[in-house]
């Protein structure tokens, strides 16, 4: 059989992007962005991974987030593409565009949840649930919502670890390093939210209905 050309590879991958698959990716980005906008940003509870690494680099090296974030995301996507291929790259592209659109939508609307700032544990648990379910739906369709997901997926593929363990490894590494400038109490609630989100991502990705059909 003749070697498949790049154009043929792209055409074959595009054929797998059904309206249902795209809709689920968009649903995941809607849930994820809703939680981050209405909970994380309002209560100052951070995540680990690339987001936390950007903040860490900015604090100690003075590199602006506008520069560090796209560079780290690009490096993560390049690594993921090497191991996960075109299907991942196109899924991640759809998720990135959809995520930006939903962020813009929520920014144009008033807050849609009560302010949980006085209740940091509740904010950490609920925020982790939104992130876990949203990212889980995206990852289940082979995509990524950012460099965090791309890096965790590569670790998952190379090591055979459960996806939740890969997420926790990257998140905990960054959060522990962040103790160099973030108070322990704030990090503690961040540990809660990344643990909840990591476990939920893994559960959503691997979930199989009782009828055995995997429609999502």
C-alpha cells in the first residue's frame, strides 16, 4: 500500500469529526469556562499545571504571562502532536476556539453563581467539579483545553499511568513549587480543587454506560 500523504491523513481525520463529537467538545468547554469564570477567578483559587507554572515564572523571572503562557502551551502541544497525532491537534484546535468563545460569553454576562469567597472549601470542591467534568468531556473526545491537558495526555501515554495520576503529578509539582511565594492556606484549597478535578477527568473519560454504548 502506498504511503498515506499528509493531505490524505488530514482528510481522514476530518472525517471522524462528526457534529456529535464537536458538540460534546463544545459542551465541555462551556462547563469548564463557566466554572473558572464564576468560581476560580472570583475566589482566587488557582490550578496547577501550565497556569500555575506561568504564575511561578512571572513571579520569579518577571516573564509576562502573555509571553510565557503561549510559549508553554505551544511546547506542550508540539510534544503532544508528536505522540498523539493529527486527531489530537484538530480536537485541541476546536476546543481552544470554543473555549475562547465561551469565556467571552460569560464575561458579557453578570455572575451566575453566588460569590463563594467566604467559603473556600466549597469553592474548591465545586470549582474542581466544573473543571473535571468539562475537561473530561473534552479529553474523552481526544482533545485538549490547554497545555495542561496535552502534557498530562503525553505522560499518560508514555508511562501507562491513569490519567488522574498524570494530572496530579503535573499539578502537585507546580503547586509545591508555588509554595515559594503563595501562602500554605491558599495552596491547600488549590490542592483540593486539583485533586477533585483530576479524579473526575479520569472518571468521565473512562465512563461506560450500563448499556455498554459510549455516546460521549
